[in-house]
């Protein structure tokens, strides 16, 4: 990769690392409340994020991060028109998982709204597991909705050493 891309990727992963640590701290503080009933635990688990994504806007040089979770779900009016036009017909390509709950979708949505003339082609996107920062490839929904962005945690961007490094 050219050196300017290396710098962009470094900035993106630094932001992801900080955001993942914030999410780990949040989950840890929730888990300290051990007196949850089974119902309360189920509700809390809906707010726990397994993945976090960052979208680096190559034009504005800003990073936008978002976490996955089924709550809160984006309302239709909150979805950027570019992403809305790419939503799969019939709702979802993943059983039981709406496209708008994915971290990559949410991060791209934030980045597109942040700049009036933003395009998916302006974005470098990475998605990692919040627990260990291992790379997460896009689900079927995100392959559709974020098509056009450069997603560096997809398999074709990861080196062949099988340990998830770029």
C-alpha cells in the first residue's frame, strides 16, 4: 500500500483501539452488576457489542466509529440515502439480523452524514472484534450496503499469514 494509505490505516486502527477499549470498559461496568435477573441479563446482552467498525473519510481525514448491537436500531429516517438505496430487498441477507445493526453499516452512515458530498468510495473501513481486535470480514448485508468503500478487514486485504494482520 502507498505510504499515505498506511498512515490512514494507522489512524483508523488507533481510533478503533480506543473505541474498543471504551466498549470493553462499558461492558465490564455492566457485568459488575451481578444481581441481574435472567430477563434483565437478556436485555443487557442486547446492548453488548461484539464488533466495532471505523470509517476513515479520506477527504475530511476524520474517523467515525460505531458498534454493533441490536439496540438501539437505526430508524429509516436516520439512514443515509446512499445506504438506504443499497439495503437488500426483503430486509436482510442474514437470518435474524437487520443490516442497520451492523457496526460497519453504522460507521459508514455516520461518515456519509458528516460531509455533504461524501461517497462510499471516499471511505476506508475496518471492523474488529471488541474483545481482541481481531479482524472481522463483512457479513452478507454489509457486502451489499457498503459496496464501494475500501474495507481493509475483508479477506482480500489481509496478508496470507493467517493471523489477521494487514
